[in-house]
C-alpha cells in the first residue's frame, strides 16, 4: 500500500468564496501514482470547507444565499464573537458544508458520479489557509 500527501494553499480575495479544485486534486492523484485507492481532501482550518457538488454558478449563489440566511455575518450575532472575533458565522457555515471529502480512485483517476466536482469553500477569507490531500492505495 502506498501513501502520498500534498498540501494546497489558498488566500482568497473575498470573505466567502467557492473554488473548484478538482483539476488540482486530479494532478495530485496522477503525481501519487496510485491506481486503486482513496483520496481524502480535507480543509485544515475551522472556517473553511471541502465539499462535492455541481460546478454551476447559480447553485453557488444559492449556497451563498442559503448559508447567509442560516448564519448571517455580524459581529454582534454570535457568542463566539464576544472574545473579539468576528467569524462566528464562518464556523457555522463550515459545519453545514463539511470538513472533507473522500473520493475513490479507480484506474488512476478520481471516480466521480455525473457532474461531481470538488470545491474549496471559504467562509472567513483574506488569509492563508491549508487543504490537505492524502492518498492511499496501490
């Protein structure tokens, strides 16, 4: 069994953003040499997410609007922010959107269903954050 690890770093211009990272993950899978196994893609920061969905602009706008209704931005809205933070909403958004994804690798490629793509979701941007890719298999 082989194991391969690589980091992706993001520093978004916006506070909230969705970035398609599928091609970057595919490159890492190729680089790993693993033909049959699993690929974990994990947001290593508590106000960022990794998730799988369709790459459609209207859907991304729906995500943003829906998340803002669930957890609107605002310093005075969350007990977490009493400690001097202003990102209580970002913690909640990350919880809803998820921390990581695991995708099967078959014949050296990510084994997706129709329309599936991997996204990095940023909810408290404008600073450097890490996504870990860990691949295991043969």
